[in-house]
């Protein structure tokens, strides 16, 4: 391989490696994200319990993790573990709450069917509009 091409390749690799991974940022904000998420989860479980105590009972989660994941704001596993992106801190309170309620509702409805959206919209009436907004927000 000609020397100059080889040299350019090396430099490109180094440039990629030097790019900040975002890990420092993540570690810096993880705990404040956790405090916020836990506070809002408690608040919304109470809201659903007020509407229907049995429904509130069914919204029991196991572990809550704050992650540095690309491409998603949150997720819910079949083992009832909730995951949230620490960048939720950068969203408006309205969008943050929507994402938290979205994952909370997956504890009851693990799909995006009509019954899922009905459940979300009992507490966040413009849930589907906020879903469109959240998808447009850049992650990472
Ligand atoms: Zn979902």
C-alpha cells in the first residue's frame, strides 16, 4: 500500500478513537436521572392507583436502570425491569413524563396496541402526539 494512503488510514482510526464516548457525561448525570425517574414513577403509579387500585397494583416493577444507550429513550422487559436513557434529563418535563408513563404502561400491556394507548392516555391525554415528538428528538 502506498505510504500516504496508509498514513491517512491510521489518522482516521485515531480520530475515531479520540471521539468522546459520552461515558463521562453519562456517569456524571446517571444519579440525577435516577432520582428524577424514581420520583416520577412513584407519582404516576399513585395516579393510576387513584383511577383504579387494581390497575395500580399491576404496575409493579423490579429493577430500574439508567442507561447510556443509543437510539431509545426507555424500554421495559418481560421480567418487569424498566430502563431509561440518562438523556431523559435533557427533555421537557412533558416529554420526560410521557416516556416514564409509556414504560410504566408496558408493565400492564407489553405491546403498542389500542389497549396500550388507552392506558397511557388515561394519565397523559396527548400521549400519541408526544410519542411523535419523542421519536423526533435526537438521541446521542
Ligand atoms: Zn413502547
